[in-house]
């Protein structure tokens, strides 16, 4: 189970890093939730996320917006996922917590640490899909180029 979940995280990261954004919704269940929040808000129980998508349709809309409506400087990302902890909830689900770093590479070659934090996931085991992915960012400051999913 742990290896399969690590493989899910790796496939997710590679899809984003390879600019296969159209594949992103397929990592979630039909009604899966994707949310980006700050560690500070999570610790204080404040529900306001930075980004919130519920269901594959909303995830697909976000990808379409990124491809056709949003204008941003060309960039690439590298996701580094580590320290994966997995806890089985029941026969159908597991929880996973993993640390992440995202490095952004601009077209001119400038490279910077873009985001760091923790993924908190609820995963359906049979389908090996995210039922919920909460991206908890260490910093409360977000670059205006937070376009591509973390």
C-alpha cells in the first residue's frame, strides 16, 4: 500500500512537472477536493483556502483557464516529495502526509524555491485516487504566479 501511494504521489508530480495539466483532474475521484491553504490558517482552524476545487469538472475548468484565459510568463516546475507517512483509515481509504518543495524555473533560467509545505491526502485505495488533497503551504505569502497546481 505504501509503495502504491508513493507511486501515486510521483505520477502526480511528474504530470505537473511535464506540463501535462490535462492529466491533473484524473488523479482525483469524480467528487475529489483540491485545496491550497496556509499552515497558519490550518493551525487556527480558518477555513478560507487560497485555491479550492471540488470535483473533476472544476479541476478541468481550472486547467482550461490556465491554458486559455490566464496570461503568465512561461515557467517550469520541479516537485520534490519526501517523508511520506501512510495510515490506513479503513478497508477503502488511507491517509497520507508528505513534505513537498516546488522549484520554479523561469524562461530566462532564473530558479527559485516557489513553495514548501505538506500534502495531507485522503486516498481511495482500490482506485488509487485522491479523494481529498490539501496542500498546506508553510508561508502565507503567495507569488501572483500561483497558476499551476502544487
